[in-house]
């Protein structure tokens, strides 16, 4: 169930849901026109074994899977380019919009045995009304009074063994092939349209900053899809994650809010949509779930780090659209209250997992509902060693840990939410969240500072003793204006750039380099990897603490981390090795994950002396009030 939205927001969604784009998460070679849902699908038929490829994804790892290199992609689909290698065939597909038409230029780059066959199929997706017929080498798509012819250059051939359902055209890939809707065009005409579209919408980068902007744009553009059940455009973390066990789409909590910030580099409307749609997934208990997906599943057991208010306040300060704050405020407020009600351990906040009976049973829920692992997922750092030794109380659903990251994020959330409330004239609610934020800020400073180690760190709730392991989330109190009285500098001097701790060229590792590496075969999703959202949030904290040199160092390391593999493979990884330059070494590092671009956003902010974010101008915040 998706919460209702205002007419103004629904109009914004209608403006986004327009024209040709790679809207369908099921294939990178399927271009869809909205709002009528006409889909044009390119496929390959190789003639050595006679197999066909009709859906294309990046990140498949099974034997014989296609290899994909994603090129530039304009946010609104005005231009895109992708290269696909499969079964000894390699093609490059460039797409461009021209008026109401779509043109595709397919360039065969390699074949080992015989030239393959390109199939061009069409149909109306998501059960939309329409009919497609083939007549004399042309496809004609009809919906209501609208007739859309689809043409190919060259001579269509008969290929009855291509694995295509419905009408299609087949052309041998012996030379350039052009596809166009509406007006028939020659290859030369299509090539010129493509060339002009690329120059206008995706020009080659001329500087390192341009490269980072391209990364941010493409991370969002390639992962932005149309979600038909909710009739909405939204950016997901990974197209591949949407299919299979997710049922068509997946919105992850803090990922979606980060996607809003990333989208804002190219499209304010899409930024708003990403934030609002995550808020619309609110549960009956009033919190934003860890994930909501196409199978109907939501994680009613728990949430993820509360970064939503910070992101929404940032977007408001950039664009001053009051209606946007009104759209998200009630959910952000209920979410903030939920943390205090459901995760307060009597002193501070602890991550948890609340037992419930799923309406839509999922194998993904088996290891998490009302269990230790589910509670760790609420921190966003699913299997981090810091959480390993914390006991889990099934009666309360809480881990026995005062988590430094979660509590600092909650203070940050209270501060941003109070500013939103004050802007909307909700003074009582502003006072309410300020009071909670001050209480937690004081406790973070008093209880979670390790004087011997000179660092903020998580402590066990029952004993008050620090956990055995460290994480860069120890810097998160700086996000909330905590520790700006000298502790921030002491912590940074001792831990940030020391290569035995969190320093070194491939920073930040999610565990100090001096801590034991995972044993062979040990699950190591978070152990020692460098994670883009951590770099981003630590950077913001350093800037807020006035540690500009340290922030610049981290911004530079972040930029180097992502550019290395981007320049080789155009990958944007979910996480990176902190030891070597082979991020594809880990099967649990998605190669084109939207939040990987937070490394580029960090690098871009590092080039801006002001930090590029309102949070960095927040001063002492709630930690020094009251």
C-alpha cells in the first residue's frame, strides 16, 4: 500500500512520466514511451548455437551471461549509449529522442563466427491498451487514435527461430542498423541525430569535475525506472536488484534519500520524486521501512538510518519549494517519533527488529524478522563487526548496544526536522523534536566518548563498556554538531589518516586496517570494504567540525576510489575494496549501484570551499543548545 499524495506532486509525476526512455527495469535494450507504454525491444540471435538474448542487464554473473558497459545517459532519455557483449557478438546501441520520435543506431563491433541477427520487437507493456502489427517490413503500433510506425534500415529478413513473442523485425548485423519511430530515416540521418543529441545532452567531460558530474548523472539515469503498480517514476539502486526476488522494483530507505540528493545534480523534479516516493512507503506504524518491493513485501520489522530529514531540508534550502516540505513532513515526523517509541532502550537508541507475521512471506525475511541479523540491518551496516558481539533480546527486539552511528544520525534528524517544522509554522512539533535531539546529543557526548581511545564509539547498553571493534561511524557525531569542542580534532588526528586505522590510499575502510581481516569463506559484506555513504557522511561531519584539510583529504580519496574503475569499466560500485583496485572481486558488490556515486558527490563537494551542503554550515547544532 502506497500512501496518497497531493495533486501538486501527482502533477510532477505526470511531467516525469513522459516520452521515450529506458523505463523498463527488465532490459537495458528496451525503450518505452510514456504514458502509453509502447515498448521497443532490441534482441540478439546468434547463429553458432542458435540462442537468443531478449533481456539485457548489467551485473549478471552466471556462466554465459552478457557483459554490459553503460555509456552516457541523459536524465530524460534524450541520449543514451550501451555496449553489449554476448555469445561472441558485441554491439553498441546509441539512442536519441527527436521530437516525439525515437531513433536507435546499432553498431556491430565484433563477431567470431557469423554476423548475428538483431531483432526489433514492439508491444504495449504493463497491460496497456494497444496493438502491434507487422506489414511489409514495418511495425505499426496502434493505441486509440495514435499510430506509431517503427522502421529499420536495411532489408528485414525472415528469422522464425528468434525467441521473440509478438511481431518483430529481424536484420542481419553485418553493418550499421538504424531503427526509427514515426518517420523512416536512413542510417546517415539517424547517425546525425544521435551525434547532435550526444553533443547537446552528454558532451564528453573536459575536467575531473565533469567526470564526477557524469558519474552522478549516469548513476541516476540508468537506474531510474517507471514503476507501473504505483504509476510513478523513481530511481532504484540497481535494475538487476529490481527483478528476480524483488518482483519488479525495490526502494531501500536511506538509499532512496541519497538518490534524491544525487538526482538533484541533474533534475530537481526527480530529486523530489525520490524523496516523496520513499516517504509514501511509510508503514502503518509510522516509519519508513528498510525496503519496499514489487512482491508486496515491506520490512515491517525495521527501518534504516534516518537521513530523510537532512536530505529534504537540503533540497528545500536549494530550491525553496514549501509544498515539498509539506509533502514529506508528516511522514518524517512520525518516523522520528517511531524511533523514540520503538527503539529507545531506556537510555538511548538501539537498532532492532520487531517480530511480525508477514502478509507476503519472503525468503528474505527468514534470517531477519525478530533476529540479530535483522537488527543489524537497521544500522545500514548489515554484518559489521561492531554489532557482532551485541546480544539480541527477542522480548524487546533490540540489540544490546548504544550504537554511535544511529544515535548521531537521530540527533541530525531531529535538528533538520525541527528546521522543517519551524519553516512550516509547526512550532510545537519543532520544540518536541528539539527536546529529543538535545537529550540524545548530550548522551552521545557523555556516554559514547571513549576517553582512553580518544574516539566516539558504540557501547554495550547493559554494561556501559565500549564494543571491541571500531567503525568510521565513530565520526558521525560530528554530523550532529557533537564533539566540536576539540574531540573532533583529537579523533581525526589519531584515526582518520593513519594508515593503520582508517587512512591509506583507498579510504575509508569500514574497519580499521589494524583489525583482523575476514577469514577465508567468512561473510564479509561490510568487513573492511569502503562504502560510499560512509565516506559521504564522514565528509559532511568533518566539514561541519571545521576540519577542512581532513575533509579535503577524504574528498580526494573518494574521487580517486571511484574514478579508477569508472575509467576502466564505467562501473559505479555498491562498495569498493580498501586494499586493491579490483572492486569486481566481491560478488556482493553490485557493479552499477546508484549510491556509489556518493563518492563523486563527495569529491565535488570537496572542490567547493563551502562544502556544498547546508549541513556543513550548521554550527554546534542541538549538541550545545539547552
